C-alpha cells in the first residue's frame, strides 16, 4: 500500500510542477478534442487493468465550452483477475434536436465475478475460506462465478418543463451467461501451491441447494424498458459545483423475445451539490433508494443499479468502485436497498499544459448503505438434519447499515476528461478491509 500511495503522490507532485497561476483565464476549446490513456489502472476487486481507451469530444464553435456537442468513448481492456471490457459509448444533446441521446454497446467478461449471497450481513463472509494462509482455506475463488454480459442500451431525455425538468425513456438489452469458475483455465501455467483446488464455490452450493432454480442458474436474457422524470439544475455535468440532479425511474422487464422473467423496479436518486468556496471547494451528496414493485427478479439481475446515465462501464453493487468504496464488490444484494455517498471536493490547482486546461482535485468521502427489502428464498440448511453448518453461511436478521470512508484524487483535462483515483476502507470486517480504484470521472 505504501508503494501505491507513493505512486499517487508522485503523479500529483509532477503535474503540479507545471501549474501556473490558479485563477488564470481558461482557454476556450473548439472543434474536436480527445483524451487518450493506456488503460493501466488498479481495482482491488478486479486486479491490474491493461489496454487502452479513447474519449473524443466535439465542442462546436466553443460558445458552450466546457459543455460539448458530442462525446464518443472507446475502450478495450482486460484485468489480471480475468475481467474484460469491450465498450463503445456515445453521448450528445445535438444528434436529435431537443433530445439528450446516449448509447452503450458493451461486452463484459469476468472469470471471477463476486458473489457473497443475499441480503448483506445475513450472508456470512468467511475470510479464512479464501485466505490460502489460513487453516480453514477452501479456495480463493469460493465467492466467485464466471459471468459474461452482453449489453446494448439506448436512452433519451427531452424537455418536460423549462430547462430543468426532463422526461426519460430507454431500452436496455442484457444477456447474462453464467457458470462455475473454470478452475482448469485459471490453473494453466501454475504449479504446486499456486494451483487452485477444484472445489465447489458458493454459487455451486446455491445451485445444489436449489436456491437458484435450474431455469435461471446459467443466466438468461433480460430486456427492459425504462421511463421516468429528471430534475437537473447542475452548472456543469462532469464536475458540478452547485445544483441538484434528481430522478425517478421505473424499469419494466416484459415477457418478450424469450425473456425468462417479468418484473418491475423503481429507483429514486437525489444528488445535490453545494458551493463552499467558489470554483474550488464543494460538498456533493447522493442518496439512492431502489426496490422491486412487482414480479420475480432473477438473481443475476439483482446486482444492477438503475440510473438514467451510466458513469462507467458498469453500474452494479452495492460494494465496489461505483457505490460503496472499500466494501467488497456486490457484498450487499437485496430485492430493495438504500445507499448514500457524501464527498468533499477540492480543486486545489489549475494550469495549462500542451494547450489544454487542467485542474487537480482532492476528495474526502464516506459511503453507506443497506438492504431494505430482502430476497426471499427457501433455505435447505434451516432443516436440522442438514450435514452443513447453517451458521457457516447464514445469520438471521443480521443486516444493518454498511459503512466505508476514504479519500481520492482527480486529474481533469478541459473539465470533461477526468482521471479518478479513490481509496476506501470498510468499517466492518464482514465487508472486507479496503479498496483502491482508478478509473474515469467523479462518482456522481
């Protein structure tokens, strides 16, 4: 960890050396501009990322800068723990007159997708089972399964009243392909103690116990239609200093085109931004409530976090880089949940470099959340004749609020291309210990 922190400090110090007067007038950008990065990042849940990404922005004649006319994002990358991202994302308010249009086409692979059971603390997390130095070691991939996700998503927003109230409509086509972790594949090239044991993981046990039905155990196709309303008074979308961004969204999965499940979900999100020092210091808050209104939601969809706009390649949790930083990815899964984030954001240095505007930022944050509506399932281990210890996997009525806290760094070019580094720590060992995440954009 000391090496990671040293690396972060080194980046900040190096860039600050280029800084000029903090309050100097920014250059206005016109036409096409782009940010390109080798995708060399680190995520505690995913490992080291390698690959590349490009983000093109078109600013038109520059009269709306830093707002853009079109944004095109391309990414091809993989992680050392087996995940892959192949993504194209487009965003514009000029493609169709009067409409905000965003489209996402992605193929996401994950050889070891996190699964800890349902309902937060009601699902017991045994660290010794994944720690190969512990006496009770089972397998490092015990709380994992193999998932491939194909996603095509298109969203529209239009004016409802004035400039701030908008309607939302969209389509989201998801296809989940799920199976047990391919231990033989992960063991290729390994010898001796590095070999993973070929034992059942938690996913396999849930299949054997009948918690996952035979119909949905291997995944399925989930087409959803989205509708809702948005109130948006932000002064700048990528990095707002003031305003609110609130939305109410209903998602419906109809029984069409071979879909295995029908259901409806509601998501309520309120984000608010307070200026403490003009241009430099702000307080940002996000509160989210999501629940099932009707139907039976397949287990593989329950981790999806519904929102009007995707800020990254995934929108899942709770736990991990996009929701509860420092808490294990997907640690908190339920039929309904609540979570929040509070961030203090300080833009402490501004400068020009290679004819572009930059700023450096520091964040301090706390994240929190819990299951509000539990997933109900028949638990075979509640039968006293079971040969498996109930307490190793379940603890009744244990769910409560999950907390984490941490700090982060932002490096922004032209107000829109924002490199993000966050470090969070969980306050309960059942949620893990800590997480380091690098990526793009503010969390919200």
